[in-house]
């Protein structure tokens, strides 16, 4: 469902883009790169502790290490969320300025919601791992959460390219 939602956002982005002679529209500054670039790096790097946590979960091994790795991912998620708030300013437009602003803010907001959801889900699982007892379903939760985390992190690579890099080449 989330992938379909992202696909709809991408299709909408290109539909709106098709209706403008320049992109971003005239008098709209190109989006800044430093904070979004840092955020995409944070999200990609966050895959590593989640991957290791999932690897341990498959083996039903080292529950406390899994919990610590999940907490590390929560920290990555919080940092990504804070950076996302700053990214809204980095696009140099408001959501209600024009179609460009509307779709860019929509993509940022929807992905922001996914960062928040993934972070809270990861925190919940980490807490359950720490307070125990750690059961079979706890390990399954870690591996399922890892797939969602990968989706959120890696989808941002494409959105970053679309929102922050592509306008430089149009």
C-alpha cells in the first residue's frame, strides 16, 4: 500500500511538472542540497544497524544486542525527522504557492509520516525486546520491521533524486 501511495505521488509529480515551462517554476529558487544530502546519507547508513539486528533476529541470537541496534535506528529516525523539518524550508516554496510547492510538500510530508511511523514502531519493538520475554514473534517483528525500515530509507534515495537533484537538470 505504501509503495502504491509513493507511486501515485511520483505520477502526480510528473503530471504537475508537465504543466510548467520551467521546473521549479519561474521565481522559485532551486532547493538547497546540504541538509537533504545529509538526510539521505543518515537514512542509508541507518540500514546497517537494522540489517544486523534482522540478521541476529533470524538466528534468535543476542536479544539485548538486537534491542541496542534498534535503539540506534530510533536515534537515526529522530535525526532524519528533525532534518526533514528543515528540508521543508530547503525547498524554498510553500505548499500553497503553486503546483510545484504542493507536490514537493506532499512528498516530504508523506515520507515524513513514514519516518515517524518506522521510528515509533522500531522503538516499540526495542522496548519489548528489553523488557522481555523475547519470544519467537518478537524476532519475527524485528525482521518484518527491518523490511519496512529498508523501504522507508531506500525510497528516500529516489525521492531525494527527484526533489533535490532532478530540478538542477531540467
